[in-house]
């Protein structure tokens, strides 16, 4: 059935998109009426149950979202910062309790106190201006989002963005090369996915190029849902041309002529800025039919997500674009063989695609010379508000973590006992490990951690680790697509055990708990259920003294 639905959704292409139609239908009230769902069911030939199944999944479409006017960030960075109770209290003095919802996460991890109102994000001291925001509704983006941007090593993604018209000469030069020549440069670069998995980018592009299909797609996964991460947001808002040009060249290699940028709904400014950047590059002839008379055509579609962390998983993201419930697909077939609308598709994240223009301009060998071993190039690191100098920093792969913490971030403003690096599925490491690790895939893997997105959430000395573990299980339970039992049930049972141990005279059986983690790790369909056991195991290992009162000795 899902394959049939993919075909039905694809009949209208990307111009009239079911998922986009669901979002527009919910704009006024926050959810869809039965009449609206019935109309979309008839238009797209989807069953009513399929439409309801999709609608009821997303935070910003489901019935519970009805009437919400303002949202408070409940991401990990804001949680451990302890700022959100104050934000909620101030908002509750201006809005009914039923009008206040939650979002995770707004990407304002550098200063916390994050909330969404009237289509824009706010943070820091903005909550003190809530009365002014209500009386004078915001009509344009304000430059109130300030954070440090720095580089230690090679400036690939943080170098100043050139003008749109300057890319004309670049594309004229690159699009006269054969697709194989471009692919060779990407292969030589050793570029690996920056979204967490570290998968070789050239392998995906080559697989899609070899796949048989009358239509192919490049899909940019800009659903940066890892709490603590805002590096993709930085690129979307400050370096969008690099991403867009990277997608065009990825399409040239793969034989695709359509690019879809799927941007999380929690990043409203990113959506607007990216759309403007596409219009600017279209104006100078870099996008459209027969680009710069090279015979190559490429078009873009920007889709705003509707609140679901699981859509960061590539196959769930494809189901989402198609208007289906965003459940993870069983593989094979892989997206490069059968992806969006059942057509060959390359799914890659923002930071990865944005590296391609540098590779083509400077050569794959030059990119490969930067970094350490198989971790080539640079990595963007997101530092949260516990640092004296929070912000986005670009470092060469292999840079010591201690240099990032002490030199770039200038240390912590208050005592910190642990760092959660790489999002909710990343490694949870005690600060004593900082001197042993470097920013690259191999170092973290060898140390028993995961670099992931390289987002850094600092856990203060006075924040209970047991509460953080409850947060991780609760997050996973809420965000699970529900398709596989190990994730859906395992995360809920884990949350229940942790909660019970804190409230009742209940001691968690260590063997039972380990069995639960192993079942999730081995049996889950994707990295959500399969990945969350890692930080929990890290916590049990490195914070045993703090946690032992909640667990049996066996």
C-alpha cells in the first residue's frame, strides 16, 4: 500500500504537494477539520484513514494543536539551562493555558529562553518584550539572533558568502565537465554525511546515477531536529547559496532535475531566507530550464515540515513529503533505488551538500588533505549557552575537543559535569573525557561515543543525570514513528521505569534494564530507537555513583 500511495502522491509532482496542502489547511486553526481531510482525500485519492493517520502524527497538525498561539521550546539545551519555567510563566500571563504549546527545538541553544510567536522565533531577553511583541505584531525578520561564528583551520562553510551573480561563472565552469568528472572530485574528497551517519556521499550519488528512472530527485534533509544543534540553521540563514549550488551539482551527478529542501517548521526564518536565496539565484540564471545554456535543468521546491523529529530519518522524510504518515521504511530498496514518489533519490543533509561547491572549486584532493584519516574536511560545531562564548565554530576534522571547549568556547560559565554531543542519540561523556577526544568520526567511535551532528549540550553539575535519562526516554517515546515495537514500546517502558524509580521506593532491575536497551539497540528499524541506548549506557558507565541508588546491583 505505501508504494501505491507514493505513486498517487507523485501524480501531481512537487507543484501540488499533499503534505504542503495539509500544512496550509491547518494554518488558521492549528489542525484540520474533518471536511478538509475529506476534500484532500478525494483530491489525492488517498483513503480518509491515510489522511487522518498523517495529520494526527505531526505536532502542528494534530487535534491537540488547535488554538495554539505561542510555543515554548522544550529541547535539551533549554531544559538543562532551567530557563523555560520562567518563559512559560510570563507567557501564561498573556495567553490562556490552552493557547500555549511546546516545540522541540527552536535552534536558539546559544542563549535559551526560546519561544515561538506569530511566525517567528525569539530567545534570550526577548521574553521581557512579550507585551511589545503582542501589541506590535512582527511583520519582518529582526536581526535579534546574535551568536558567535568562528573558524579554527580551513574556512569552508564559514567563509563569507559570495554574491548570487558570482556563481554564474562557477556553474558555467562546472557544468561543462562531465558528470563523471564531477563525481570523481567528490569521491577524491572523501566527503561523508554530516548529519550523523558519516556515510560516503559519492556512493549515494553514484548509486542514484546508475539507477534506472525517468525522474530523479535530490532531497535536502534540513529537518535539523537534534536539540542543541543549530549548524544547519546557520547555513540556511547565512550561507544558503552554498547549499543550493551544492544541490544543483549533486543533481548534475545523479541525473536529477528537481531538488526538494525539507526545512523544519520550527525554523520559520530559515524557510523565508532559503526561498529568497532560490529566487535570487533563479534571477541570475543559475536555476531553471537550460541553466546558462548548458543543457542542464534544475528546479527547487521548499517544503516546511510540521513538527516530527523522526523526519530526520531519510525514509520517514520521504514518506512525509508524500503526505503519508512518516514511518520508517524497511530497506532495501534504498532511496537511491526507490525514493521519493518511488523514483531514485539522494537524501543528504544541509552541511554535507554545502561542502560540494568548495570541493569543485578547490579540488577533491585539497578537501581530502584537510582533516584526519577518513574524516576529511571540516565540521561545524554548535556550542550551547553554558559556554562563555557560545556559537557556531568550523574546525578541521581531527581538532582536539579540548581546543573547541577551551579556546573557541572559552570554557564554561558555570560548573558542568557532562557533555551530550551529537543530539539525543549522541554520546554522553563526562568532562574528564574532553582531553581524550577529537572532532572526527573515528575518535568518537573508538571512545564509545558518537559525533553525530556535533552539537554540544552541557549538563550542569547540579542537574540530575536520572532526570536527563527520563528526558531522553520521553523524547524518544514522543517522537517514535511507532512502526517497530522495540522503539515504540521500549522507549515508553524505559520512561516509566525511570519515573517510577524517582517517585516510589522502586529499584530498577539492572538486568531487565540492560535487556530493554539491547532490544531497542538491536531490534529497532532506525537510529532513533537503536541510538538512544548509547547515551543511556554512557551515563550508566560514567555516572554509576550518582545513579546506583536507582538500580539494583546485578
